C-alpha cells in the first residue's frame, strides 16, 4: 500500500531516472479526484492510445472525449521518447478490472488471467498511454519503448516496488489488448520482456544507462497464436440516443430508465464507455434522486449487486449525469435505474452517449 506521489515528487522521480519530461500546462491539478478516491497506489499500467500524432494524442489524453472525460492517464509516451505529463491524480485509464489481478500486484506474485471487471483500477494505478494505433501494424519507436521502461522504473523505485508491480491494460481488464504492436528494430510489445527491462533498470543506479540496448522483445509472450488473436483492434461503435418524456419515479423504488428503442443500453459481450444524463422534475429543493448502472442477466433478470451509485440532491427541472466504463459479459445487458426519495419526481428527458467495442 502506498500514498500517491505528489506532482513534485513524480517529476523528481522521473527526472532522476533519466526520463525526458514535458509538462502539459495545468497537469498538476488535472484529475478526477472528485469522482472517487486516488490511492492507495499499488502499481503502474501500460496502454496504447489507439491514435496517431503526438500533440493531438497528448491533448486527447489531457481533455478526454464526450464518452470519457479526461485525464485519460498520467503520462503520454510521444514518438521522440518524451513523456508528456497530463495528470498527477486520479485518471480515467484503467477502468474496472479483476480483483484477483490487483491482489497479485499487491503481493507481487504471478498474474492470473483477468476474467472479471469488478474493481476500480483508476484508484490504484498510475497509467501511461503510449502513442500508437494499436492495430498491430503501427510501430513503437525505440525511444518510446525506452521512455516507457524508464517511466515505469521511476515510479516503482519511488514506491519501493519491483517489476512485478508493472502490468499491461490487457492483463487487468477482460477484452483489452493493449499494449501491442511491433517495436522499431524488431520484436513486438511483450509485457514479459517489458517487466524484464524494468527489472534491469531497477538494478542500476537512478539515471544510469544499461551497458547495452535492452533485449529485443520476443515476438509474443507465448507461442504464436491463431490469426484471430492478432486481428486489428475493433473500431468502436458510437452510441447516441436522446429521448423526451418519462418515466415517473415512485418514491422508494428503483425504476428502469429505458433507452430509445430497447430496454438495454448495450448488450454483452463488449467493452463500453457510456455516459447517461437525465433531466428531472418535481424533486423539490431538497429532493434526492439516485442514479445507478446495473448489469442484468438476460435470462434470470438478476442484477449486479456492487456497481457504484451516484447521489444527487436537485431542485425541479434540473439535470444530472453518470458515466461508466466497464466490460459486459455475454448474456447480460446494461441498464440505468433511478430512485427518488419522495413522490412526484419524474424524468422529462434522458440522453445516452458512448462508445462500444465488440
């Protein structure tokens, strides 16, 4: 368990390790701390951006997008080997992942395969987004790869962690494939080799260069997989629905807020980033309306038991919004429910926006 590093301490640790750093204006206060806890921190997580262009990727990771507010990480690995700092607090990068994986990171033991999305990773991991399309064709520069190793080693050294506290997004959340892709000079991005290179860096004095170039990563962590595993990352489907009217919210009961053409917002299996906004009426100055996302089993209608609830105290005619990023298994769908404390509350408009990967 570790207290997150302050912005000054992060910067000090990175520079001491030899990381070339650029500071995006405002990065020290750019965070999502108002949406949940930041810390205790347990490790670092590596991603690819699914974008090209250094400046535009840094801007995207700083600001986020309509379905997922920024910041989307703590550092962005540019092609020239510079790490652009975009946040020093909680960031929208890890999403929900497997609690068994988190325990393995905490204990620095072998990682199990992720098969659940039940634990908030944004609270516990620093995140690095490396600029790369993630299509298994776009090439990471050697400078990018080396900078990522130094970034991970710097944070591990500052917290007293070993290389076992370093994971890829694909090792945390079911359905994720990042990081992946070829590396300049040969080989492909392998988390096994990446951890080995972090271990080698931690064996040196801070800022020291290895005696030779890091070992060229093997083509894969495992023997070659069938071709479908190497298919390019699926393009996200854009989700947008805007519905006027209904439903009324009986006091004390959770009420489903249907989507425009179906009772479900999205159906599994898929990974999703979804925002849901609703305009309320009749809540009064002190009325309270709660909104929550739920996963529902299509056959049994059983609802998930532990998804977060957002609580709002609102006057009449005002709106509120909840957002969620997660993995939806096959045989389940995503819904939003509302609960009003008092009688007379109603939803007058509701809007869904998001991205869905299948």
